[in-house]
C-alpha cells in the first residue's frame, strides 16, 4: 500500500536543513501554501534560499518567513509588488540577496530541473543586463542565452485535491508554478484541502502525477493569503 | 486634440485581427480589452496560466484563486483553459501568442524596448514576464504617452535605460500619433485629430519619416 500522508504540517517540514533551497508555490496570493510556510517558520531552519515568483506580500506566509530572518537569498522574477514591504526593507539594508530571473526563464529552469536537463538556450533576455556574463550561442542565425536548471531541496505546494499516492488537482490559477516545482524538488510537500483514496480522481484529470510528490498533509480549511492580507493579519 | 488613454487603446485594438491570441500588459494596455472592434473576438492570455480570460467580475463573484498577471480578479470566457507556468511561457516563447501590447519607458528607432527598470541604484530590480513576452510573441505593440511627465521624448535614437529586448517593437500608439518601426527607423502612420506632424516630430528624439 502506498500512503504519502503525514499527520501535520509540522511533521512534514521537520527535517528541513539550514541552507536548504525551498521552492514555494504561488503567484501573488493564489496558490500560496500558507500553513506550510508558517510551519517552516516554527521549524526554524535558517539561511534558506527561496524560489518564488514574488518576494512575499504583507506580513504573512512567505513575507513572514523572510521577516523572521531565515531567508538568505530570494530567486524570483518580480520582488516589487503592491503589499510587498518586508523584502524591500531587508534588501535595501543589504540583509538578503536577490537573483532576478525573467518569469518564463524561472519556470523553464524549474521544469528543466524536473526533466533532468542541466541547461537550455532561450531567446529571453538576450542583449539585456540579465544576460551579462552568460554564455550565448547562435542557432539558425539567432542568438540565445544559456540558462541552468534550478533544483530545489524541498517544494512547498498547495493543492485542492490529492489522493494518497500524491496525484494532485489545483484550483484555477492557483496552479501556476506548483506542477513544475513538484518536479524540481528532491522532496515535494503538499498541503491539500481534500484527500481522497486512490482511484477517486479520474486519471484523465490528474494535473501532477503522484511520482513527483513525496508528502501530503490534509489542511481542510486553508487560509487564503488574500484573506489574510485584506484583514491586515501578521504572523506569528 | 491629442488622444486619451482610452482612444490610444482603441486605436491599437483596431490593428489586432479577429481570432488573435493576445497578451495585454498591466496598466494602459489592459484597456485594449474594452475596445475590441465590432465583430472581432480576441482570446486573452495571462502569464499565470490562463487562456480565455474575461473581464473583472462583480465583487460577489470574485475568487482569489482566479486572478490575472497583475494579481487582479478576473473571470472566464467560454473556452477558457488553465495550465502551469512552463506551458504558459511555452505559449509565449514558442511564438504561439499573436499580439502583445505593453507599456514603455523608451523605444528606440531600431525597435529596442526599455520598460522594466530605470537602472537607478536604489531600485529593486523586477522584470516579471516582460523579457519573455518581447522575445517570443509574434507582434509587439506599445501603448504609451509620447513623452514623459517631464516632457522628455520616449521615442529615441538609442535607449538609455536597461533594455527589455532588442529590435522587438512593431508599432507605437501614443497620445499624439501611431508610429511604425520599420527597418530604416520610425515612420509616422497617423496623427491624432488636430495634431500636426511637425509637433510629433518635435517631440520625437529620432528621425520620423
């Protein structure tokens, strides 16, 4: 019998090591695994490198992990968004590193990691400051820049429905980076609103196959980061 | 009489054909969706994994898991689909999106675009999907005021701000004119009602044929 479920979000992140690279799903508030992020704050791992499209909103979830001083480096495409207050202050104070990656390159670097492809050539960023110092090569008369895969030690994912094998379905645009982060991480940890028996999800509708998932935790009434931001909540 | 932002967006919409797959940048370009010419249907792509994006719904029908790339609530048009970020940017980079309308800080006469950073020392760099869009979408249109708030031309010989992409812009829709970017530089296509070609040239920092 295969059963990837664990009892709590605390159990799921308990073995996170200092210096780990953590891929955090979500685009803005949609798909942000708030309960897993708060569990990681409680767990206490330090010097983390975090991959996310943004750099946290308000003072909850990813922003509160950053505010807790546990994040040494952010890898993201757009760290400057409305409601992003924690990251800009730390960045200007020189207390956190930033690697800015074009959004599509960020996605493809994660996908490549999951697919076992160590690097690829892309037209994105050619001739711009973000290609400075990177290897380029011409194909069919056009210049492309080489980008490396982006592997993670753990991925924190929010799914709508999971089965005990780790097959996942997401909710609308909360899907965003989650499927490719599931692929890119050594250990993929999923909080799911509903957990069902194998066979309950139509195989035709599975978005992330369970092979990319290691741990599943039932979080039946997940906090939506959007609601927390509206209520101006902060964590802890 | 120069064009208003709505009129600029409407003018750009006229140059997008029926059935096009379209990505609209945040801000003024988003208004293009309000001025789709009679008889045409565009399919809107949003970078965060949505094709067939519809307009902002009523307050009571919003879902925080249904948002656009600007993180605003949106709705679904019939025929919509969801997909993950790598597929979304495969659509962009792979040349499957037909038109993209973006804002600009500067456009050079060779089509170079600067629209993501002023390069200021204290600025926090943030690029989002702009570089992917200009590298991959078949046709890039720009909707922007002809000059900055301080009256500096945005259509220039060479961009001084950090570039987003090289030679990518096809047309620019400003409050004063429609300007095409051709192999030999800027060409004036049309002026706003009551705006003289000389005024457009005076406010353009590059030759305008």
